[in-house]
C-alpha cells in the first residue's frame, strides 16, 4: 500500500510540475504573441512612413526637374541678352573708331 501512496504522490508532483510548465509556456506564448503584434504595428507604421517619404521624394524630384528647366531657360535668355549687348557694344566701339578716324582726317 505504501508503494501505491508513494506512486500517487509522485504522480501528483509530476502533474503539478506539468501544470506549472504549461502555465509558463502559455505565458511565454502570450508574450510572444504580444511581441508579434508590436512588431506588426511597427512594420505597418514604417511602411506608411516609407510611402509618405517616397511621395515627398517624388515631389522633390519633380520640383528639381522643373527648377533645372527654368534655370536653363533663364541662362539661355541671359546668354542671348549678353550676345546682343556685346554686338551692340562692338557696333558702338566701331562707330566711335570710325568717327575718330574721320575727325582725325578733317
């Protein structure tokens, strides 16, 4: 009979130990699930931030392209204006030289 009592106590101890391990495993599983939810939320936020940044980057690239085009047009305008002024200046210098020559011969 004593053997039966000792076996029963041993069985009860193993049962308690299994219950504790089960409880610990369930707690660890709950923590892991919470960590997974947190990681998914962080991923979702990072994805949304990435999409917003991609849109801002695309707008900035378009603005830079437009600005480059505007600068090119402005540069071409001022180059043309400079050529015209240079031509006008050269014509005035030539006119003055011609006048000086004419006056020198008079």
